[in-house]
C-alpha cells in the first residue's frame, strides 16, 4: 500500500472511531463512550495497577483489550505498524564527535545517522542545537554541514565542538520559522526531533527551496498547533485538536520510576483540586487552568490546594476537607489511568496519521518518500523517520 492510500485508510478509520480516542477521561468523569460500552468500562476500572501500567505502555495490547468489546479496534496494530529502516555500516569515530552527549541522546543520534543515507549533497542540520548530529554526519559522509538553531549559546558551543572534531561544520543563528531564513537549492536537510512547528516549516519549505533530500524524525506534534491541526497534504476526514496531537507523544517509556510516581501525584492532586472547583462552582463540567509549577507538587496536598485556590480565585478548602479531597483526587487518578487505556490504543496510529500528513505533502511536492523507524521504541518512542528524495 503506498503512502497516500495508507493515509486515506487510516484517516477513514480514525474519523469513524473519533468518539473513542478524542474523549479525555481527565476532563470527563465518564466519557460518552462509557454509556455505549458499559462492559468495556467495567473491565477497565477493574484492572489492577500492574495490568493498567502494561496496557498504558503497550498500544497493541491496549488495542487487543479494547477489541474484546469494540471488534473493529482489532485493526489498529496493522494500521500502526511501520517497518524498520535499513541500517548502514558505521566507521569508528574518535572521541571528539560525542563530546558531552548523554548516553541515550548519543544512541538516538547514532541510530538516526545509521538509518539515513547520504545523498552526496551538503547538509543543513535543521534546529540542530550544538550540532551533534551534523558533526557526526560531517565525519561520516565527508560533506560540509550547516547547523541552524535559534539559540546563540548553543551555536557557539557547537562551533567549538566542531573545531575540536576537525569537521567542516558552520553554525547559523536563525529562527527557522521565519520565511526569510536562507535555504540554498540542492541541500540535504536533516532534522532529529524538531518540534511540531519546526518540522512543519521544513516540510512546507522543502520544494520551494529546492531541497534535494530530507530526513526528518518528527517530535512534539502539538507545538505550534492552536485549536485544530491544519493538514499539509490536503483535506482529511479526521478532525484533530491540539490536545489530540499532544496525546500522540504521551508515552513514558524513558521515564524513571521516581518520575512516574511524581507524575501520578501531580495528576491526583490536580484532580483533587478539580473536584473542589466543581463543588465550589456548582457546575460539574471541567474548566481548564494554567500550567501548574512543578514545585507546587513537592510540598503537602494542603499547601498545593492553598496555592491553587488562591491563584484561581477560589476559597481555600477547610482543613477538615483536605483528606477527603485528596482521597477523591487519587480515586479519580486511578479511574483516569484505566479509562485512558482506550486512548493509548490509538496513540501510535494517530502519530502515524500526523507523520503521513508530512510524508504525503512531500510526495505531492514531487519527492519520492519513505516512512520507516530508525530505532526500537525503548530508545525513543519518537522513532519515525520520513526520508524524501527529489525525483
């Protein structure tokens, strides 16, 4: 199946199942689908902690669980499957290429560089920070590399690292979202984990700028999306909100146990506050609030509630209410994590839908395009790679 046909099939499927994956249990105490599939709801709420965590981590297992009650969901694993890219052999590199790079990040860069294939063209390293990827490719492909980034300090550090490594790499301080940033014809652009608006800017400018090749690993699709995601490849049936695009990147396979515990507590305390606000307003609907500073979740629940109530112009709960509100928060956290298994089943297919929008846009612009994985998911869940070459 070619990319456009796959995109259309996935688009039809996601559009038809939108009530399942668009609902947010954090905001809705019982999403509408709970009434349609009460047995699914009961089975989810009965999950023990270990099984809930397993299903949250494994989208295919989550799809199989949901498919017991919604048979059409059984098609999700096939729709969410992407083949691994072909790995190139690597020559040995001296110690200067990876100076100061954390181990996991270095492994991601090496996996990306081993999967992309040189075109013989000079390289532009899009939003490259200190230019670690560009530095490796300059040595591996024996081509000149220009790294673009908006942070002058990162560019300065990268220039120093390039000099130590003795590679042909220069740095340009630039906001790549500004149309006037120069992109010469006949370049090979690479972008490892450029966030939403940054990778979309590269894809939309590729053909007008005459780029000869692109290798893009998208990340943080929600960045730069306000309201509803605007497709680049043409009209689609599926309506994807900014929150939906965020769902595609919510996996925590690289999180330490301490981070998971902190996340769970933050969710529970926010839900405890949400219960208080619903009571105070007399309205059972969810109202969003501004991001909560991480430091507010490091004290006691009572201190958290006082800070939140004061910021949101609500009465501070009485001391006698605090225990009940905290228990309610943890109860809701448990329910939210279990009901969210339905969303986890759709997480990877939605990410692929977003990546296909980029890939098909490049096809429409005259490129030969492949969508592959450049590494295994435990190294990074954002392992999709869009490779495009000008026909």
